[in-house]
C-alpha cells in the first residue's frame, strides 16, 4: 500500500444535490430545445414553436460567446459574489468586463439557499409561450451549469499526488502507445491507466476488472506496462477474440521495445566496465606520478562519470537501484560487468512478450540469484496477465461465476455504453471485493430511463437513469433526443470542428418530401451515411428514397428541387437551432454525471467519490470519470 497523502476534499451530498436542483430548474425550461429532433425540424415547424428571436441573432451571440471563451486561457467565474447580492451579473475574462443592468437581473438571481442558481426565467424564456427570448442569458446559464463551472470536479493531478504520496509511479520503459493506437485512444489509455495503477498501488491490489473492454487497449496496457492482472469483459464474442489477437500483437511490440532497451543497457554496462578499467589505469598512473613528483595527497582522482559523458549519474544510479531490488547483482558497483549485464526486458512478466527461440537467447550463464528470481517470476505469472472474457454484464451479474479467482480488485470502464456505466457503479457498491471504481461513460442515448414512458408496462427494476434519490423523487426524464444531444461536443465545435449542417439540412428537407408525397409522418428506418456518397441534393433524395423502400421514380426532378429551393433560405434556422443544442449539451451531460455522483454519495460504505476530468475534451469529448473508493481495511 502506498504511503499516501489525504485524498482531496470533495463537496458533500447536500452541496451536490443543491447544484443538481438548480440545474433541474434551468433544464425544465430549456430541455424542449434538446428534445426537438432535427429530422422533424421543418415538418414540425420547430423554430416557430420554440424560438422567438431571428436565427441571425442566435448565430451572432453564440459566435461572440465562443470567441470570448477562446480568448480566456482558463475558465472564468461566471458569477461574482458581490454582484449576486445586488442581482446584477457580469462576465470577467481577458477580453475585459461586461456588465448588464436591471433587464437581465431576473435571469440570474441567486436568492438565499439557491446555491447561486438560476431561479427565475422570464428573461430567458417567455412565461406564456415558453419560447426562447434571450440567447445571451441562455448561453450564460448553460455555461454556468456545465461541470467546469459548477466547481464539483476534482483536479486530476491533485488526485494523483494524493494517491501516490511520496512514491514515484513505477512504469515500463520505452512505452509509446501511439505506435499501436490512434491518437485519441492513446491519449485516453495513458491518462486512465496512470490513474488506475495509482489507485491499485494505493490499495496494494493487483486485480482489475475492465467492463466493456472492447478491443482491449486499456486492459492490455494495464497488464503490460503496470503488471496488473486484468480481466477484460465484453458482451461481444467478436470483440473478445479481436482483443486476444490484438494483445498478441501488442506483446510483440513490447518485445521489440524492450529488446532495444536490453541492447542499450548492455552497451552501458560494457562502457562502464571499460571506464572502470580506464579509471584503474589512470589511478595507477596518478599514484606513480604522486610518488615520483611528490604531488599533494589531497588531489582527487577522476571519477567514472567523467569517462561516460553520455550517461548521467542519475541514470546509472536508477539502474543500480533496480538491480539491487531484484537481487540480480551485489550492491557494489564493481559487480556491474558485461557478464552479468542487466536487461530491462527482465522487468516484464514472462508472458508479456512472445517466447524467444533458444537460438536467439544470449549464450551466457545466469547467476544463481537471477535463476532464483526467474523461478519466482515463473510462479507468479498468474498475477500479470490479461484475460479477455465474453459476458453480458447487468447490475445483478455475479462476478464469481465469471471470474473464478475473484479477489480484492478495482472495477474500471473506458467509454462504457448506455446502462453499462451505471451498472458498473451498482456492482461496485454491492460487491465487497471491489475496492474502487473508475468509470467513463458514453452513448447516453442508449441509457434506459425509468420515467420516459410511464404508461408502458415494464418489469425492469434497475434503470440507467435516474440513479439518485432526488431525481427519482422528481420522476425526472430527459428523453432520448435530449440524451442524444448530450453527446454533442461543444469543445470541438468551438475550435472549428462544427456540425455537418448541410447533411442535416438535406435530411430535414427529405423528411418534408416523405410527409407530403408519401403520407408518412414518422419514419422508423434510418437513411444512414448517404450524404457522403451523394453528388447533389437530387442524388441524395433518390438514393435515400430507394434505401427506405419508397418509389423514387414517382417524383420528378423539378419537384425535388422545388423543395430544396423552398427551404434553402431557411438553412440558417437549422444551423442556429443546432448550435443552441450544442451549447445546452454540457448541461444534460452534467445532469447525468451529477446523478451518478449523488448515487455514490448516498451509499454508506463509500469513503470517497468524485468527478475527475481525465481527458482533453477536444480529443475525447466524453472526458469525465466517476471515481469512488471504499474504506481501506
């Protein structure tokens, strides 16, 4: 167990719940925007129903808001304490200070006990029609209720320092995951594996269960680099077999990396031995000169490091310390010779690399201590493996039936889809063997919602959302479209990787054609990625109708193009509306994540729980981890 520092202080359940209540008050008015489906944008006259300002105004305000956000190097506090009391608000950043007068006060009033929440909405939404009136106040409210500004997240680095205490994280050498993963996955795996290994050291445990392990990148990395015993469980048999093959290839990559390390260290040992010999010759010469020339005895001899300018003393010291820990060589430097050269490949578990044929093995004798260490390592290989398993996990899954040697362990999940993320937390709270959990969810649209269809009979007992008592009491429901929009990436849009407006526009106009010409108001079938394969709107419509099983020959070209010309001037409405959905997306994700955090804080046996931003949201939009730890025994 690591000599750890106290874990970072997190906000208690009552504080988190108060923030959740404020968010819910805002979303009661705003959620209709997220629940509107883009496909029905023109057929349902969505803009006229929900927005009471011109699309040009929406785009201009949101563009300005984005530019101001990009100008700030870090997140500014959206509300200033002194101005809350007076009912005014301001935004502070590098671009300067902007104040609003009484016309905006009701939009951002923070009364007693309101946790500086937004308790009055007439200036954001119309009281009678519920239409959006103030884009500026809407954007500020959405910004305020994002996780980055609510102050509920624990800094990643602060958590790592607390978990490690005074110890330095032990990692493998020459590990470059971006050589066998794409940049996004490499970024995610490095950050998450570093955290998981720190938690494992904190508890002194070696077993990790990776739920929804998919292609096995995280599992393989935890096993190969950190020597953890990992069970990767995925519901897809194809993924399991793929993960096994991919892990085999990763081991080959590890072999190449550490073979290079071996060559480097053997070279170092040879140079040090050579330097030792040179030092002896010079010392003999110096002693002779001292006797002959009667030079002062206080003259110091030249050190070995002076003959090895390419290798720092810290590097040599580090290698020497590792050798001492492994009992490969004695503590004295003179035993570091070419015959007993230390190889970094020996640090890896035996099964972490592909077997090497006897003809490839270096023809040298191992020391008795090294032989003994190899025997010990061979006996303990079971603690350093990755085992891909196929199983469909639910909240009631019995882990002992899946993992026969279940012991004290961590449960993790990197971008677990839909209900698997909340079920991961439920399994964690119900199994005493699981000491910690680190879960990063995704695919919110696949979550099951308890109150989405109250009239539908269902025997399901445990739902993906909501989890906490407060939202259950409120019988809160987001709706599938809102959960889908929660997956939109505001940060990516802000840096210019925007929404595919034209393809969305094509689909919305197509829906109006289907409604008018075929009498179909709701189409359950999906068009798919036809836009990227189409040369024009006309070609898009023809291919889409054919895929939907509709007779496209009955529609003349002129009729199709008339629809295009009719709606083309209104494309900016669709663009502006989708930007509103993007701005609101972080609030819906915040609701889902605060629900999970509140659930954990409601449990009695959990010692610590928090939300931690693990990834760069531009590289990986689903960047927040739900982390919880139980009491140490």
